[in-house]
C-alpha cells in the first residue's frame, strides 16, 4: 500500500474587489501551475490562451459564491467560468496562483535556525 495523494482545497477571498465573492479551488499540479503562470504573464492574450485559462480554472473550481443579477447562485461550471468578464477571470487566476505560490510568513519562526547547539563543540583531529 502506498501513499495516497491528497488534493488540497484553496479558499480565495476576493471580497476586497468583488463584494462577497469567495472561490474554492483545487491546488494545481506544478506543470499546470507553470502553464497558467506563463499564460497570465503574457503581454497579449489570444483566444487559445484565454480558452486555456478558462479550461484550467474550470477543471480546478470546486465552488464559489457568485450570483447572477437576480441574486441566484451560479453553478461552478466551465460555462459559467467562460461567461466571466476578462478582468474577473484574470483576478481569480492571479489570486489562485498567489495563494498556491505564497509562503506563509510564520513559516520557520519557531525554528532554531542559525543558533548554536548548547554545549561544547566536538573536537576533531586528523587521522
């Protein structure tokens, strides 16, 4: 029996730009992450690149709190992702990449890194 790969779910709070919007997405593989980062950092986007972003977001989308003009919840589907405006699509993409690639600021704060081990250093001599 081997190790089972667990899919990490990332919660992205976009409330600062889109009131009430929270998106939950699966963490991407490194290959897909590299492809997405290369795509969203291009100066010009063509239809193939946009289709690629839509597909990648839709494949990893778990849920969102997006509603239509009447207040009805929109399903987290590829069709709905394709109906987003370009700015919102890129905002979601950038936030997703940012959440996946950022290192927690508290990581390693409790580490003893750089401190000397208490006690006398081991004396070494040539053989």
